[in-house]
C-alpha cells in the first residue's frame, strides 16, 4: 500500500458516501486512477465492504460482552460451527494463552446474555466460558490512525 492508497482510504472513511469523481478531486488525481485503486484494494481484500456501519447498541443490543472460551481438545471446528449459529456472536478470534477463543457478543439484556452463554455451553465442544461485560467504550473500533501512520511513515 502506498501513500495514495492510504490517503484514498482515509478520505473514503471520512466521507463514506463520496463518489469517485469527488474523491479524485479531493485527492488531486484522475477519476480513472481512483477507480483503479479502489478496484485493486477491493480485490486484495483491503477494502472489505461498502455497506453502512451498524451500531448494535442502537439496534436493540446495548450489552457488549467479551466471552473467553476453553474448547475440548481436538474439537475446535465443532465449537466454531456451533458458534456460527448464534447471531449475537459478532466475532470469534483464536487466541494463545489459557483460553482458546475470544468472542465479541451483544445482547438485549444481561438475562439475554446469560441465555446466549448457556446456549454456547450446551455444545459439548465448549468446556468453559469466562465473560466480561463492557461498561463503556473508551476507544471504538478504528482504522484511521493506522492509515494516517501509513501516510506519515513513508520516506
């Protein structure tokens, strides 16, 4: 990724509804250049989507929790298959350390969260959970500082 790619991504993130022509104008490059760069970044998986960012909290799921899972030996695929069936599980990451997976989970209420955890534990592939409820978000998911660093770190 070069300086133009980074500036393109920063501008797209700051102006999510921007058209290619306006994007080209803001960046000071030809529209065809912008279109080719966007297509290249999309093909490489750098740009993952063009959809709206949806707030789970404002969509009726105000509880955010992080749930650590310990998986039965050799049953990771089975556990992941079971987790995929739970729509409130937004992300699952394999981890090192005493836990095997980390899940980002949303719920309508704490009682709903308890039901989700009970459902997860019903899978014989999942041995134990450890749950932490987020009280607030101090720094939300972000990518802009990383992209800005890519622009400023170039020689």
